[in-house]
C-alpha cells in the first residue's frame, strides 16, 4: 500500500479506541510494509504490547509516541561504536563495497565532496577494474568533487590499485582515502579472497587500514538490501552502512531493520542525485522524519 511511514501507521490506528490483537496486527502489517523486516517488526510489536500493558494505552497519539521510542531505542542499541577520529597526518582509509546499481560510485563521489568541503584532502582509488565504465565514472566524480584519483587500465589487479592509492595518499599528506571495489556478488569465497587481498595490500602501507569498510545499499529495494548485507557480512567485516535513495520514507523502515538485524551502524544516507545530497545519518532526525505527518512521499 502506498504512502509514507506515518501514513501507514496512521491508517493502522484510525478508528481504534483500544489496543487489542487486531490493533497490533494492523501495526505489524504497517511495519512490514515499510520494509522493517519480520524479526525487527515482531520485536517492536512485542515491546509495544509490553508498554501498553505497563503504561495503559489511552490515545492514538500515545501509541505513536511508544512506537517512536521503541524504534529510536533499536537504532541506539544496534548502532555500535562511532568511527575513530581521523588522525592528522595519517590517511583514514575507507573501503567501499556493494553490488552494481545501488549507487556505490555516486556515494563515493558525494563522500569525496563532503570531506573536501570540510577542508580535508581526499584521494580516490579506482579498484573496480573489472568494468571500464566504473573507472570512468569514478574519474568524473573525482573531477566534480575536485579531488585526486589513482587509476590503472581495465583488468589491472585491484589490490595493486589500492596499494598505489594509499601510498600516493601518504605521499601527498591526504586525510581520507576512498577505495572503490568491484560491484558484484560473486562466489563468497572469491569475494572474500579479493577483499582480503586488497586489505593486505593497503596494510603494507598503513598497518591499521582499512579504518572503515562501508557497504552501500539501495534502501528502496527492501528485502534485497537485507540479502546483500547478509552476503557481504559473510564475506568481510563491514562496520558501516550507507543507504541510497532515501529521498522518500515509504520504505523507511529498512534502516531500522538493517541496524537491528546486523548491528552495523548507518553512517550516511543519500537523499538525491546532487553531489551535496549525502547526509550524515542522525537517528533522532531519522525517526522524526518517519513520524512526520507532512511527509507524504
């Protein structure tokens, strides 16, 4: 059913004067429609039922408040530690992974622009050498963001590109390194081997690298995003998420489900195609947007 997250919940509660099994079933259906995922939805509904029994439900507004608080709590519990502060003089290396079509290259370009706008020196590494278009697209974003890029010809060893990128970043005194990787969910063993090789390669330059492994997911794909996260987490250590296509909230529950299920924090959300439309993820702001009755996307 179409409508924003708020509209789905509002429809589920309209005309109800007390909380019974039908009310909870309606809320459950609305949360699942919003791509929160079955497990997370059941957790929220169970917590909601406990709250209702404890605090005694008297109005739709109170039930809305209970929902807001439970969803905010899940985001806080699943977020994990914040990334370490960037150390002056040592590049902060971010390895970016994700399947083709989710907006991975665009996200890297937006991140480069975001960091450069903060006065940081950024170097991009075009380690997705299996597609010529990937290298060309990244080069275009590097030009837009006005940052340096390290690239080689198509078919080059991705680990070698990553090594050269970090080495160049150190030599230039860069603050941030963003390394693109092949955007395909091939055999997990192959994926693990490739990412391990890249990691070992950059550690020859910086022993702590990569500081962050950022998985980019398309929020509008719902359950496909959950499956992609599951596969990448099996293959490598993901410690941050970026969600693209979050300019509408009809499927806004996906962020809650991902954080709750995988205990990996959302760092960034893409809210448009413009280079400046990548926002730092703020859990409270996100929950406020979900429950904004004026948001009708």
